C-alpha cells in the first residue's frame, strides 16, 4: 500500500481548497468549518494559521498573491495581511441552505466556483464562472455539492462532479469564452470507492481525485481508466494539489466532520494535511496553479 505522510500537526474540521503558491513557495489551504487559512513551506515548516471572518471553502490567488475567496455567502476580495475583505458577488441569497464550495481558475484566469446544499445535498445549487468584469455566468444548475473542478493541461477539458452522486464528468471547455459543452461521464466510482470530492490534474493530464469516505486519492488516466492510488490513514479525503519546488509532491487535505467519537478514535489523523512524493513513486508532476487574472489591489484599496 502506497501511503501519504502527515505534513503539519494541526487538524482541520474540514480541510479544503489546497493549492501551491509557486511564487511565494508556500502551500495554502482552508479549514472551512474552523474559519482558518493555513499555510506552510514545502516540507511543512513555518506553519501559519490566519483566522478568517467567515467560512471560506476555496480561493484563487491574484497576480500579487491577494485572494479571491469563495466564502459561504459569496465571492470576496481578501487581503490576508490586512484582513480587509470586499464583497464582489453575492451567491444564491434566495437559497439559505447553500454556500460556495469548490473552486479553481481556468487557464485564462477566470474563477469557477460551485455551491453545496448543506441540508441534505439537494440539487439546489449552481456552478458559476467569474472573470471580474461583470456579474458571473451560471454554467450549471441543479447541483447538490460541487467538487472536482479541474482543467486539462491545454485548458480545453473541464472536470466536475456532484459529490451527491458517483460520477465524475468531463466537458469540452472553450478557454477563450469560458463556455462548456458536451457533458459526458469521465469515470464512475464503484460501491467501495467512496464519494468523488476535490481533484487536480497533473502535467500528463491525469486526474487525481480525493475519494471521500475511503481514505484514498485515486488517479484516473485521461481515457478514464484507473491509475495508481495513494492511501491515507484518514477516511474523509477532501482535496489534493501538486506542489513543492518541482511540483512533484501531492498535498492532500482531510476532514473530521461527520465522524463520531469512535470513528475519530479509530482514525486520529482525520483532519490532517498530508504529503506524498508522487514524482518518486509514479513519475507524476503537476502544473502551476492558475491565478485570477484581474489584480485585486485597486478594489481592496478603494
């Protein structure tokens, strides 16, 4: 069994949104329910924890390293240094049980983020695309829990899953316009595969999907066949990204929510953030995380 190692001692209630800042040489992730933003260096050193004003499930970095945050009520420009937060778009104000969840920038610098219904994963929410130049576009509706937003290396395929189901979908994606087309099933998880959660794509176009409930990150080849798997001593695996100096480390977040006392005692590392040398094990390396194209500084200083 190929297993990942714990990176930092801190445990998250719901670790999510993990990504590598290649310019600063730091790993960032969020504890949604704990309302904290974590960061550390490639080896887990210099671990910092920043309290957040609200729950943030995902985010994008702008050209300066400021954050476009997918907070529970909408998209906000956020400066981690000053703590200043400026609203940019309110998300589904008429749906009190939904909040923003998974998000990622496409290869052109748009931020795509989708929602989750927190009262049963009912198909109430949506997936939006935001370029900063006006109101977001709605790409999908009828979603219970948005996850697995990721793009092929050339930006012409978009991956997406509704964690309420067992399928990971792929769409044709136009990086010039942000339009999606031809939704089809990319991979179907079996009864022992858990639920599809967050994903990232490596430099060969393979999708690495966090399998919630079974303690695994499963690699899916570009043709939808199974690749290798990485195992974790925590069942609720939530998100993954490639990072480190050579983008050869797979970093993985987990959660302790939805676990009773007995389950937590059996898996005491639930909520930890893990690291795995995917380059050494599988020859896998990632791609730099795409940034939100507009600079958020003028808005935050306005």
